[in-house]
């Protein structure tokens, strides 16, 4: 299975992740700001109705999608240099939910997700800040998302993201260190850096998810580990 990662992921994490599929190291130049230029969740939005891809994705990654016979739909608008144009594809779509900022999320995603129940939030970087677990529970590093999901009667755990590294910024976000595949949650770093470590582990265990920490160091936001 192809795994799309930020090419700047720590080497130790890459070496461990190679056991689980063929890694594609992602990077862009001159499209958006440097800190998130290699983050898959800035250019790709998986939905149950197919993958949505930014139209200004570099050509070699379109070639990669074709090589692996991964079907996709082009988004309407290109990723831009600054927010909110950098967050057009950062919505989160599950089998039954569409969590997004409707002012920001790309029109193509909104069209493909029109059969999902829409939950509107103020945060544009939804996927960066949110992990959806298979039992319809969530972990988020955004207080606004936490409040909205609780108002919609979902079980949600807020995690303080200040221990998450994102070069160029004070910190990154919880969703950006995660990748979920086949009931296994991959973490780009060690959960021991979170004050809520035990709470996080118990919350994930309730969803019958196994945790794989990719290296024993401070978590680094890589914009989602994307299994295609």
C-alpha cells in the first residue's frame, strides 16, 4: 500500500513506517508556506466517494497516483500561499460525517460529501487538528472543534498540542502527527510527551485501535500520514 508522507519526517520514523507499505516522500516549492509545504493533508482530501486533489499539485504526484491506479477528482481551486487558501483541502470526511469550515473547504469536496452529515466549524485546518476514530469518537487539539462536536453529542477528547513540533511555528497539532490504517494508529513520535498520555491511550483503546509510535522522540507534525 502506498503511504504518502512529508519528506521531512524523521529518519527513524521513515525506517519503521517502511515495514507497512511503499512510502512516497512528498514536497512542494513555492505553492504555500514552507512549514506545511510537504504536508499531504494540504493537497489531498480523502472521502468515501474518492480522493480530492488540489489542481496545482506538482505533476510528479499525479504520475504517482496514476502509477498506483489511485482514482481521484480534481478540486476546483488551487492551494494558495497563505490562509485560508492554504486550508482548502484540510476538511475531514468520514463514512457519515463531513467536518469542515464551509467558507473555506473546496467546492469539489463539498459536492462529493453532500450525502454526509455536515458539521460546520470555524477552524479551517480541520484535519490538522482532528483525528476521527472508527467508533465515531474524536481526538482534537482545537477547542472550537471540541465544543462543536460535543454539541453534536459526540465523544471527543481535547489534547493540548504544545508538545508537538512544527518548525517555524510555536507548535503543531495532534491530527498532523497521526495516520490511521486497518485499525492501527501510527504516531509520528512518542505519546509520552503529552501530559494526557494515559488518557489518550485509554481513549484510543476504547476504539479497539492498536498504537504504533514511529520513533521515541518528541512528536512532529507532518500533516497526516496518508494511506492511499
